[in-house]
C-alpha cells in the first residue's frame, strides 16, 4: 500500500468496482486503445468518479507476440498520396501523406524496424527529431524510439489499438550513450516494481525524467501515457508539478511512455479527445491507481470472468476505406 504524505486518501477505495472497470485492459495486457466498449462504459458509470479513469483511454501496449496474421493495413508498403492528414480517431483511423522516421538521427535510434511502424505525420517526425536533439545536447545520449504508425496508419495486426493516425509514438524508458550499442531488436526493460508500487532503483534516470519533461512541455503534445507508479514518483520528486498534467496514468507503460500529439487545428477529419482535466493529477486517484495495480499483481484482487457482451466491430471512417484501396 502506497501512502503519499501530500495525497491523503479522503475517499475509501472501491477496489472491487474499479477493478471490474479496469480488468479488461489488464487482461488484454495493455496498450492504449479507445476503450469504447459498452461494458466498460456501464461499469464506469457505476464506479467512483475518477478523473483519470473516465478520461484516460484504455491502453493496450503489448509488444508481443509479433507473429499475428497480417491485416489489410499491415501489408501496405507505400504512403497514401496527398497532403499529410490524420483521419478519424487515434484508435479508429488512418493517415494520408505519411513521413518516414529515419533509422537514426541526432540523439535517437529507431527500434524494431522490422515491425514497419516508423511512419507518422510530419509534425510527429519533427517532434521525435527535436526530442533527439534535446537529448543529445543535454545528456549526450540517444532516445530509443518504438512504434509510430503503419505506412497508412490504420489498425495494426498486433500490439496497439491506437497509433492509427500518425500522431502517436512510443519512447523507451531507457537511453543509450554514444559509445553504447543500441541493439535495436532487443526487449524493453521495465523500470517499475508493480507489486511494491515503486520505481526500481536507478530506473528513472535524469535523462528519462528530462525526456518526459521535454515531451510534456512540447506545445503540440496533448498527453503522455505512463505507468501510474512513474507519475507518482515524479509527483513526489518534482518541486514544480504543473508540467505533470499531461502525464496520464495507465496500465503497462512501465518500459516506455507513449506520446500523443493533438489533432492539427486545420484538419477537420482528425477526431480530438476530451481535454485533460485541470491540475497536475498528483492526487488520491493516482495513489489508488498504484495501489490497485499492486493488488492485482500480488493476487490480492481476484480476477473475475471476462465480460460476455461483445463489442460491436469498429467502422473505420469512409475516407480510410477509400485510402486503403487507392
Ligand atoms: Zn503507444
């Protein structure tokens, strides 16, 4: 049980209700997706109001397995012609006019290129490049860049529910020094002891703290998903916590963080999300996230049967269907 001096728990944790609400994401093991299942919505309505949970998208970020059958989007090899444009929502959309993230650049290394997910909107590529320049200048280290989007975005055959419009990128929570091999196909390493509810010793390096800071204070970044333990650690160590507002707690995200850019203002086809609530989010609800994660991994909370009601299949925007075949 984590207790935070500055975050007294003023409400009783309704672990059972919250757990029921969040279990599907735990079972799916985690990535960000727009969790629009009717079941989750119904559970949300019944459970304690939680600013984090009602506003966070469900996130499912498993990086394995990779041996899933291709889908119509994962086999594409060329960008859709036309001006760059995100179409639809982060978890149900596609993109026109993708740019390519180079395999390496100043201060960054693109990882796992065989997954073919190194495409994004030009402004996302710019963000990664600028984050790399920052990392090189301040720490002389390289960021390790995970998945962006497929060449035309769209649903992936494994690993993510979002990352569909070229506005999402995963950044590993570890960096490498110039003389250190990046091993671009290696596994990610968690920096969180979920049972204890703490970051492992030396896990959140100054370079990674600064990478999060750079991302959160980058104007075009709308939100960042991190494990609640990581956010709590930052709440405790930072003197000015205002920049933590954009950090949203979600399951997984203990070996990477997920950066999401806002929809470009001029693109009507891009579906925005609800804005993040005011405040730094260093509150009781965050502590509850940490405690609940601990309770689940230690078996204190028992799993219940998965919901039986099936989600209606998502219907991609018509513009995406057109883009898929042209
Ligand atoms: Zn992600």
